[in-house]
């Protein structure tokens, strides 16, 4: 079997295709969540801090102004951006939890196997005992 046909067999297995589809869907969903967080959640939280939430930072070292009027040399901890990413993660994790919970609920619950009743040997012994009487 050639390398190309072997790779084709590997790539076309159902599980690999399912994983690829899930990966693409996850990437698209992540963009939706990032847009939701950046466009809706962050501004609402920013109202609490009276600033743009994503631009929250703790300045460790002040920068200086250059000739173009831009700050250079500033050292800051960008905790607003970090918190935005944490909120993104929590939203994605919660939705994934709901999806897994829904899929598990939709799976057919395994019913216990019905009692097969007495075995053939037991029936024959019962008939024998009945004939003896």
C-alpha cells in the first residue's frame, strides 16, 4: 500500500473527520464568544470601572512621550485583557458543559437485559420431577 493511499485511509476514518469538524466549529464558536465578550460583556463591566474594560492595566513604570506624542517605554500589567480572556474561557467551558450534558441526556439509556427465565436444563428437570409424581 502506498504512502498516499495509506494517508487517505487514515484521514477518511470517521473519528478523524469528526474531530476536524469539531475543531473548525470550536474555532468559529470561539470568535463568536470573543466578539460577545469584547462587544457586550466588557463594556458593561467597564461601566463599573468607568473605563474600557479591555484597556485596564496596572502601570509598573511610566513611559515618556516621544516627538510624535506617543508613550514609549511604559511597562504595564494588562489585567483587563487577561480578564476578558478568562471570561471568554468560562463562557466556552459553560457552553461545552451544556452540550455534553445534552448529548449524554439524549443517549439512549441502557435498559437492563430482561431475565431470560429458566434454562433448558431447569425446564427438563422440572418436567422430569412432574412426571415422577
